[in-house]
């Protein structure tokens, strides 16, 4: 019997070591890891610069409270500010916490109560972020939810243009819905959301917990659409596996979070900040991101050419290394077959195979993954036809 709450459907596999995009399980079986801890290990497993930075900090001091100066926080914050074009950062420990901070800041700053989010969104598992998430299966059994949230259809610019009311504090949106099925937001819709926020005096909160930190080939995914968010949240890839989250805000919001309004015991501790600094130093390099764009562009093109002709494949979609293969059928069985053939992938919604390789994945590894995907899905096509 297990001593753990069964909150996850765990595979009967334990990954015991990893380097780059390759991992090995306790039976010595090797895999290509296109899950990367769910968009966390953006520099691959055990990236040397991050390892060195954390080791150095381990030899100095691990944790001091936010009652003291922590210069590493200032340095890490500067990276996020300059990459986002925003002004101030609050550090916490997870994506949900970053969104919690955003929700609190938006309500306090505007003095308004309502937050609009979208169907099939995912914003976290705490009470407020669960309430913000537009998926019934995630709410089930926990009602009544917080009353502040209302859900609009995603990618429906018309529905957004009809929003009215003077009680809306913010609209919170993912540029590409991750957990909801790798659904890229279209330009018209995203621009309409931005326009509506300006019109209503509401803040635009962009949840970049999954899409941020280079995942889509830009520091943040909203930069592909030249949006001007008031608040951006990040977490997954931020610390290369060290648990850390960040809320990034515009300067007009800074004084709203005065001492005593928000906080976190662990948020921004020196160990986490060492991991963040070393991670961002590499990922926010222009050449690194150009590399991600080029590699992923070719890979997506190849996936489209090889997989879209298959009868049960609907569409290959996504941006950078956040890729979804949408099927006419349930994705679960195919993900299992891919795993048996040595490629780790994960679902997004019921019908999508999601690929989130490390951004450092090599051309050779991409070729290998393409081969496994092609062979596995083609074999199934033959079965189906027969
Ligand atoms: C994963 C995720 C979250 C929640 O992050 P946690 O670190 O699990 O709390 C929030 N928003 C998005 C878009 C995510 O993908």
C-alpha cells in the first residue's frame, strides 16, 4: 500500500537519471523525454550551468527570509523585467501561486471584483486558481467555487466584444491553452481581449506558466502577437526543475502591493534564485531562441507532412516546442504505444498527444522522435484499414 494520496495516475515507471533529452528508468530502459517534467526542464535534464549555480549557492546560504535583502532576487527579476518589458516581479513557488498573486493584485488595484477567464483554460489547483480554471472536471466536488470568476468561449472574438460591466477587474488568458488541448489563441481573439481590457479599465493577465521561458521560441508567447499585458505569470520552465514561480507586473501596479499585502516564506529564496538566474541567462539569449524557432519550425513542418495524411490525425498545431497532435480518437492508447517505442509524450485534453521536448533537443533526437511517431501512428493506420 502507498503512503501517498492518490492524486495522480502514475505510470509504473521510475525515471532514475537524465541528461539532456534522454532519461533512463530503474530497469535500465532508455527514453527520449518529450515531456520534460511538463515543460519544466527547458534546458534538458541536469543542465550544467544551473547545476553549478545551485551548487555554488548551496555552499553559501540556502534560505533567508524576505525580511532581509536578497540581491539574487533583484538580479533574477532584472532578467524577467527586461525580457518582458514589464517592471516588477513577485517571486513565489509555483504557477498556481503566481496566478494567485495576479488575481489578488488585480482586485486590489482596480477595486473591482470580477475576473473573466476562458473555457478549457487551466490556471492551477489552489482554490482561487481552480475557480479561475474553466473546466468542470476540475471543479467537481469542490463547490461552491469563488464567485469572482466567469468563463467565456476561447478564440471567440465576438463573445469578447460583447462583454460589458464596470465590475471587471481583469481578463486572464493563456496565449496557447496547454492542459486544455494545445489550443493556440488566434490573433483577432487575443487583440480583442486586449482591446476590451483597455475599454473596461480591466487588467490583462497573461498566464505564461506553460508557454513562457522560451517554450514557444520567444521569451513569452504573447510577444508573438505584440500584446501589452499588465501582468504576466511564469513558473514551469523558470528554475529548470527548482520549484519557483513569478508574477511580473507593470509599474503602475507596484505600489498596490505595499508591505504586508502579500508574501511567501520560501518565495525567491537564494537557492531558487540561483536556478532562475542560470536558467534565464541561457534561455533569454537571442541566439538560443532563434535556434529554438528554427529547430521547432522544421520539426512541426515534418510532423505535418508525415502525420496529417493519416486518417485519424486531425491536425498538428502549436508554436515552438509546445506541440499538439490532435486525433479523431482518444490519445491515451497512442501515448502508451509511443512510450513502448521509447518516446515519452503526454496528453492535453482527451484527444491530443502533447510534445514538450527540452528546448535543447538536438536535430538527431528530433529525427529519432519523428521516426518513432511516424512508425507508431502509421502501424496503427494499417491496422485500422485492414
Ligand atoms: C501548470 C500550469 C499552472 C499551474 O502551475 P503549478 O505550478 O502546477 O501550480 C497554471 N497555469 C498554466 C497555464 C499551467 O500550465
